[in-house]
C-alpha cells in the first residue's frame, strides 16, 4: 500500500495483481466475462481512498482496473501506473494535487 498526504488530505492506494493464467478461481469470484479472460492474462486493480474532512466520516473511494493482453509481458510497475491513472480519472482530484501525488509515488517506487 502506498500512502501520502497532500494539503492535509491522506491518500491511500492499494494495489492487487491477479494472474488469470494460473487460476480459474478468480474468474468465478470476480464475475469476469469469459470473453475478457480469453484476451487477458493479468489484471491490476488500484483502490484510491481519501477523507477530505477529518471531522467527517465521508470516505471517497475510486477504482482503477487495467488488463494485460496475453500478447504482452506482465509488469507490475506498469500495471500499477495505469490502474492508478484510471483511478485518478474517476476522482475529482485537481491536476496540481495529482502531480504532487505522482511525485511521491515515484519516490515510493524507488525505495
């Protein structure tokens, strides 16, 4: 999990990588269409959560999902970046805040 605080808001990113080539169990558990499973081998999910007002219990959660084609070589780092970008697309986080989060993310990756 990657966590960072920008402008007094804590952002949490949780990543999950699923390998469809090794287990058919995921297909049944996640209700993934059979046509999708035939064309992808891996899937990366990014859960983005944050609380804007600490006095409030309102938590914002956004989900980004990416699929890796069976023709491509799976790479966790690439999957995380693409899934994170998709989670950002669904959020209302402004561009400047996203830039700061991306900078912190790349620092976190180098650790």
